[in-house]
């Protein structure tokens, strides 16, 4: 993976991070874990991963500095959870095409009436919304990382900018 300029390695107060997945294949989560191969030593000093199911089993909904959210919004439960994440987060970053644009998760939005009829029972079974939504149709999105899966270079540049925003010079030991 690409190298980025070094980030501050020791901080007084860690940045609280959440990583969330809605309707998607979670391939951006896979990219994120691959990036950890190169960045874990730095990131574990900078970030407190409060909610990241891919990293740990005990996850808490707390107040986050940064929430990374992949996937599209496909149910009332998703809307409720996403609004809670937004309310708890200083910055919300849409991760990947499904979060940024809805697609490809939102393919059923353009189904023909006949195709819609075929999936009716599934929509009912999973209490799905009539249309799949991108994140910005539900909450304010501060930053976007496009790509399917997310572009790792753009992700790293956004992380670097956010770290600088949350850790001004005085915060670094
Ligand atoms: S944007 Fe692509 S990789 Fe990411 S969840 Fe959607 S389909 Fe999967």
C-alpha cells in the first residue's frame, strides 16, 4: 500500500474512532484491515477504536471524533442507527461507493415492476425500505472516500487531514 507522510506517533488524548458497515459486501473493511499491516503501529497510538467489529468483539456506542461508515441504507433500523452515529460523531466519513452514491447496493432501485414483485417477500422479511439510500440522503456527510472498494490512497489522505484537524501541535507530546 502507498506510503503517506509520517503522522505524530504519541498523543495525549487519542482520537475516538468508529467503523460501521450497513448494506454492503464489506470489502472496504477488508481494505482497511489490509492497511493496518502498514499503519497499525502508528494508528494504535493515535486512535482509540471504540467501535470496529472487524477488530474486536466488545464494541461501544460512545461519542466519536470520527465515524467511518461503509454501505448503503436499506432499512428503518439502518436509518435509526445512522442518525445515532451522526449525532454522536464530530466527523462522519462515507466509505466506498455504496455509502457515497448508493450503488452498487442500490441496484434494486432500478428494478422493473416485475422484478420488484419478485423481491417483495424479501423486502417484507427484512423490513427493507422501498428504496436503498446513500448516506447523504439520511444524514450530513463531512467527507467521502469513493471507490468500490474504497480507494486506499484517498482514505489515507483523508485520515491524515483528520488527524491534523483533531491533533493540533499542542496535543502531540
Ligand atoms: S462500494 Fe463496492 S466494495 Fe464497498 S460495499 Fe459497496 S459493493 Fe462492496
